[in-house]
């Protein structure tokens, strides 16, 4: 497969590879230069819940959380 380096220095992975390896936007890679003109891309493992806090902070609704009334164990 071939791809092109953009004017911004971005390399697009062909859709076949993205589908086979279940790559999503934001996936991180390690890039190594092995020798002149030879590069190695390694997919980095995602950390559990990586980006969760940013996703929650991006919620367009403010004050959406409402606590539920609860009983104490004293009444039991």
C-alpha cells in the first residue's frame, strides 16, 4: 500500500489498515527511524479510561448532575 505525506507532515494510514487494526482518531503511535528512509510505526496501547475526564468536562450541559436522596443506615 502507498500513502502520501501531507504539507503538514501527516501520514494517512489506508482505510484497510485502520479497519483491520480497529484504529480510531486519537490513537497514539511510537515512530522510530531505523535507518535513512526506513521508519517503524508502533501502535501504543490505550490506557484504561484515557481521555474520560476530558470527555466528561466537554459535556455541553452544565449542572447536569443531580444527587439522589438517600437514607442513612441508622433507620435500618
